[in-house]
C-alpha cells in the first residue's frame, strides 16, 4: 500500500469511529414502596421486614415520627442498612395542630433509598391556625449512578369527607401540581385520602400524571378503598402490587420501574 493510500485508509477509519453510536446506558431498575405506617405506634422492625421482603430500593413513608425516645426514621434506616445521613430525608411538616394535645418531637413524611440523596426539600402545603394537622411534601433527588438521577416526592393530604375537609385537601393537591408544573422524570407517592373516582385523583391524571396503581395494582390500600398512590411522569413502570400485611392499617404499594 502506498503512503498516500495508508493516510487515506487511516482517515476513513477515524471518520468511521466517530460514526459508531455510543453504548446506551443500562436502565436502572427501581423498586418503589409507598406506605402510610400508622404513626408513632408503628412497629418499625415489622415495617422493615415487609420492605426488605419487597426488594424495594426506594421507600416513601407517611405518618412517621422523630421523637426523643423513638426516632422512627433512624430506626427504619438502621433496619434497612441504609445510612441516615446519605440515604434518608425526613420532611417535617405534619405536626399536630395548636388545638391538639402537645406532642414531643416532629412528624412528617420520609424518603429512604439505597441510592445516595443529592438534593432535599420540604414543601409546606398548609398553615392552619386552628386544630387540623398541617400538611407538607418531602422531596429528594437520587443519584442512580452513571450520570442518571430521579426525583421522588411523597405527601399525605388532609383526610375527611366534610365540605371543609374536601376543600382543604383539594387546595393542598393544587399546590402539589403547581409546584411541579410541566417537569418530568418524577415519582410522586403518598396517602391522598381520595379514591380514583374523586375529582382530586382525576385532576392528577388530567395534568399528565400516570396513576400506576390503576394499571398495575388496582386494589384497596385502606379498608375497601384505594387512597394511596404512586404517580409518575416520564418514568416507565413495568409491574406492581399491593402487599397484604397487618403491620399498619394501610397496605403498602410496590411498583417496579426503569429509569
């Protein structure tokens, strides 16, 4: 081969190399478990056993407390073998109202994960001057590795069937949807205290949120009602289930996803 042909061949190989598509990053398997654990009386060892059995690597929890004599967030993280600082976020904001009996410590929503938390936020959803428990939303950004991340939020909206209760709950839901706007790549979980037939639930679907339970786990989560949800935007869900357990009055939801 002449010198000229050698140079030409080398140049063609270089061009061809730049045309080879980069290897696609492998999708990360996410197993999301959402659960209202029933407050300060919860048996965190029993709760953790159910979570471990599910294979969850992202856990969102409502009605969880951090008190001087019972730090449920620390207990759960320890039982799961996840670092309290790097892998857990406690969103304070669901404390008792001023008309209720004072209680030590704090209550709220928590997110725990085997993935490292790189951002944390807690969003207040109410500021009641009287008795109702205030409501909030906890959120994290999780580092999935390889430059990939996912954003996870969890909330617990006000309960009740009276007109006043419904109005409170809908106002909180409005704040949740407004906070996210048109963003995607999101997982939103929690106890919404509204069945799928409720206007509140329909508004989330109309806003582009996928109700994963409607397709993969359309079963009751409290008594005969489905009021706990795992909503997603821009995340692929592949399967799911509602687990049978007596560790709480609510049943946990498990959703398997890829990101």
